[in-house]
C-alpha cells in the first residue's frame, strides 16, 4: 500500500527564495530597511520613507554607513523627483511613455518604497469592469444575507484608500472610458460611495494612485479632460545614450539571470552593445554616426525588448552552448523583435543588414548569424 507524504511547509524565507519574480519590497527588503534606519527626514503620513529616501532608493547611492543602494531606474533625476513629489500631494501620478520605458517597473518600486506594498494593483485591459476599480460582491453572501459589508469585495483601490497606501493601475488608456471615469470621484473627493449600503469609504492620509499609460495607445481610450486634470503626468523617456541603455540592459539581464539560475556570461557585453546599437539605430532611423538614414520597422524596439532578447540569448548559451554569449545566441531574438510585419519589416531588416551590419568592422560574426536566421 502506497504512503502519501505531504510536502513540508516552507518558512517565509524559503518561500520567497522559490518565487520566480518576488515583489520589489521583498527583493530589495534589505535596502529599504537600511534606508528607513538612516532616514531622518520628514515623512508624509503613512510613508515608509521620506521623499528623499524614496528617490535615493530608485536612483541608487551610498548611505553614510556604507550601504550601497542599487539604482532601479537609470534616467534624469528630476523625473524621479517630480514623480515622488506628486505622490506627496493630492494629485495622482500618471507615468506616460512609449513601450519599454520602465513605466511598470518605476510604478512598482515607487509603491514599494512609499507604502511597503506594491501589490494593490489593477491591470487595465479592454475588458476591465467597473468592479475592478470600485468594488464587487461575494454573490453567495449577497444572496444569503443581502447587501452588507461582509458581502462586499473591495478592489485594490478601495483597500489602498482604507489603508492610506498607494494603488496602481496599469495601462489606464486600455480601460473603457466609462470605467476610467469611476476614478474621478475617488481622485477629486477622495471618496468611494457605496450606494447599495448608503455608505462611503473615505481615503485616509497617505492614499494616492499611480497609473501608467502607453504613448502609442493614444486614440484607444483617451482620458477625459476631467480625469486628466486629476493626474500629474510624468513622461518617461527612452535612454538618452547608448551607454546608458547598455548599462540598463546589463543590470536587468543580470538580475533576471540570477532569478533563473543562469550563469553570468564571462563576456557578454559586446553582444549586449550590438543588440542595443541595432535597436537604437532602427528606432531612430539613422546610424549612430549620423551618416546613413534608415527606415524604421513597425515594432517599438524598446529597452525592455533588448533585455528580453539578451536574456533569451543567455539561456541559449547556458543550456546549449559553452556559457559564452555569442552572436548566434541573440540573432534569432533580434530578428523576432525587428520583423513584426512579415512583409514590410523583413525588407527593412535585410536592407539594414546589407547596408550597415555587413560593412561594420568587428561585426562579421553577428552579420553571418543574422543572415542564417533571416528567411
């Protein structure tokens, strides 16, 4: 007769180690604790850190005791300062930018640093219902007991209002316009009415909201003027220089690689720099030296896509190669990112390969690898 053995329960530390992608407040718990311990500046109500410490957490730096805070966002300091300051006012924050400019990443880390909780999240889609932003009902209790607070299921926004925390809404412009407008009363009056109960939830001090929106989604579900006035909009730009983008890609690939138990490549910087160069040149429509005009493909070719391409290449090198990141490991990923429209983008890619990559010194292996995977 077989014996069933129940798995031993994991303690909190072991459970966190098994999570594929821990929340920011868990991944960087030591940094947040170090900042809190040495942060003697004024903090807004219910903030875990002062605005200065929140900005330091995002941008990185060294504390007086020698603790190194790793940068979570590489970009202009004033952008982070404006975003943090907005959360300390009565206006909500809208992070706007093209795909891959770290809007979600910045949103998560802001919530983690301010409230210690980045999980009060609404993912916006074309099918997001009003209940996701306001509240829903436990229908079994509703039928058995009638409308009551016990039968009510609070949304992440309602929970944030009650706790004085930061709520997040991803891809706000993908949410239907009538659902978006449920935020107007919440953001202007700081109140969420519950007409079924004749009650309301009033936001306590510390509550605010961060929304993200894709710059390319304009015209999908534009924010009404009434709603837009409730937000302070901060535009997150693409990295200013190639070296800054290489640094961002290198850092994120290293973080993701560690979470996937991939070995650190002994020398992968050359391939990262090639991927970033290709993406920037095709994105900008001109070569880095400014001499050759290029056609841009339909895809965004964002920093996030470069991170994905290099991470996939690192996995190939680790599992099917010698662990060294080579052109053959990233070529297929680059092709997939560039050629989204099989007809038009393939022509643009071939022209770029022959006119630019083929003639570039030191890029012969990369050119051959890309030609091999290009149909």
